[in-house]
């Protein structure tokens, strides 16, 4: 699960949050992927005069630990064990995070939404699309914060929190519409950043102390990153709650509830993300359309690509098909993706890991002699198109990204193969030429060299790498 943005200044659950470093940059859940923001934003306009001004120092939140608030003089009757202290710290972090979240949501509305509406920098319709249901989340988190504060005893400790969470967690279902809207919101925000007035306003905000050097999207992404962190926070509280503690049963129930809610939101967000990109696909010819694209409800991963001639491409791995496109920026429209190759059904796709130096670049064999860097991190995808064997060779930006793409494609293909085999068992019929052939001779191959780059987050600007974060 992704960590919260840097706006979170209270002490993190470091041992748990450090798992974020293990997340693959390409394949991840829709909530995480949106957080990673792997899609590339349009190139910003040249900096205006305001952007050349000296930036103000960033405003930092004061970090506070629960132990700094605990007052033994106001009623504590016994010494707390190290385990109980850690439990109190985890509960305090939950409450402190709610307070920070409420402040940031209010700031996003007061410092960004309202001024842009009043100054007519964006239309009300555009702001509604970008901010979504953000305002409705404020009372939701104020409610939880109030309940947690009421449960705190005079000495600062909290004995029971599980019943509060089990009563409140169903409210998180309201996050579905907000998270499902984030892909469209990010696309429109990137588009509007090309407007000089929008750029100047956002730049002034970025240089103001209240922003803590966070851009608007950081604030809009905070709810998603908070959502995916709830399972971590509850797990940390559970970790330090004894099995015989009166709060244990409610906490166990809360853990199951939050996992279920987040999983459901993640599923619906993934379907929304997949549908968005399907709608942004442009077909050069009718023959490129494929029912596997239309039926896809899951986007496994996607990322920016370019071929060996420097032409940028964008590859989408849907649940049953690989689609190679070129991004197209139309006037006053979000980025679209024009198919430049025939879509490749995963059941007819073969994947090969290539050793460094093995790949031909630019039509000549360069190996490790003159262009070592350009011949690293390649893998090959081969398939049959109308009986004709073809191949594409992709280059990842580094060995780690290469392995993530290979893992993602392998897993997606395995799932597609199992789906076909399950269907064949249910309805065995005459084998068609287009059915899966795992062992047939692929024949001679032709090469079309493509280079996979830019999978890491551009500053700041796929998938998305979320939020998804938690």
C-alpha cells in the first residue's frame, strides 16, 4: 500500500509503510496506480514571471507523538507497558491523520477551488470534474475525528476504538465516486494546465507557504492515499492489542470491514479507469477493433513507450489483450491514444526475456561493442497475425521495470489461458484456428523494434501508479 503524500507530517507507521518500496512501478491495483500517476502530463508552458519569483519557505506541520500528550497527573493509575504505549501511539496516529486530512481537504477547497471559481479561472463544470466529491468527504472525516477525540480519556489515552471504527467504516463507501473520478480529473487538470491563467494561479499557490510546496494534484490525491492506508493503520493497532483485550473483537471486525470496503472501491475504480482508457482509444482502421478490448474490465498496467526511431508510444495491457498506441493531443481535448499496431490477444502471445547485448538496435548489430546502454533490458513479444508470425522487442528503462513488465504480462497471459481452457471444458467444440496454441511452431519471425521507457513518474506530472499509495 502506498504511503501518504509528504503533507502527512505526524510520525508514520514506518515498519509498515516501508512496504511501499516493494510496490512494482507498473503493475499495481487501480488505487495504487492512480497514486503513482504513471500517465505523462502534457508538456507545461514556459514559466511565467511569477514562477521566477523567489519561493517562500515551505510550511511544515509540527510532528507530535502520543507520549508527548500523555499526562500522568490527570488520572493514570498504573504504569503503561511498552506494548500499550505502542498501541496508544498507533491510535493517536490514526486520529492525527484524520485531523491533517480534514485540514488539507478544507485547504483544497478554500485556497484552490473557491478562488478559481470566483476569478473565473475555470468554469464551475470544470472544477466539479476536477474536485469531484471532495467537499462531501470533509464532514465524513470530521465525524471520525470527533468520535476519536470523545473516546480519549483526560490523561490522553484511549481504551476502546474498535466500536468507533465498526460504526464509521461503512461511510467509506462514499469514496467510490471520488476515486472512480480521479483518472478523468487528472486528465482534465493536465489539460487545463496549458492555460496561462491556470498555470500562473497554480504556480503562485505552489510558492505560497500554505501549500507546503505541494501542487494541487497532491491535495486532490490525499483522500485516495488515506483510504489505502486504513488497513495499515488498523493492522498496527491490532498488532499491539492483546487477544484478551476488550477491544480486540471489534478491531478484528473493523479490519475485515476496511479490507472489504477498500477492495470494493479498488474494483470499481479499476473498472472506471479501464473504461476511461478504452474510450480514449482511436482506431486507424476498423480491423483494429477487438471484442477483447470492448469486454475488458481490468487494465493490468500501461506505460509510455517509444520505438528505436524515437517515436513515443503508449502500451496498454488489458486483462486479455495487449494494445500498442501513440498518444495524440487534440486541441482542447484530453490526450487520446491512436492504435498503431494490431492488438495482440494474450492467448496468442509468447514472451521471451532477452539477455543484455542480444538485441539489434536500429537495424544493425551493436551488441556490447558501441552502444551497450541501448541494448540492455530488452524482452520480446511474438504472436501470429493472420497466420503471419510477428515480433515486437521492447526495452525497459531499467532491469527492475523490465522484470515488472515481464511478470505482469506472464500473469495476465496465465489468467487469459485459464479462462479459455475453462470455457473449452464447459463448451468443447471444434478447434478454431484462432484458438490458443501453446506448443505450435511459431515459424520465422519478423522484428519491429519498440523501446519501453518512461515507466517512472515524471516530475511531477502513469498510472496510475493510484493511489491510488497506500
